[in-house]
């Protein structure tokens, strides 16, 4: 029994971070979903609230390891 975490660069701030690929918030860029870090999601949420748009929710496990059976 094991766990894994995907690592990559946030599309928004270019910082390296770890995430669960099935739960992490992402944005479409040229038709491809790009993962974004918790800090950048916070910025997006603030903009959404300001503009009275639906707010992107962060799954509680978005930045946690994923069980190997879910890969």
C-alpha cells in the first residue's frame, strides 16, 4: 500500500508544488488543464467574489498525496 503526489509548476506563479491530480483546481490553457497552487486559487477566488461569480472550491485533498489505487 502506497501513496503518491504529483509535483509540478503552478501555471499562475511558476512556483513548484505538490498536488493530487484528481482533485487539484486547474485552468484551461489552449485546451489543456493546468494545475494551480493554493495561493493562486486564493487570488482567483478573491477575483470571483469581487466580480460576483461562482467561487472555485478547493477540495480538502487537492494538495495531499493520492492513494496508489486511485492512480
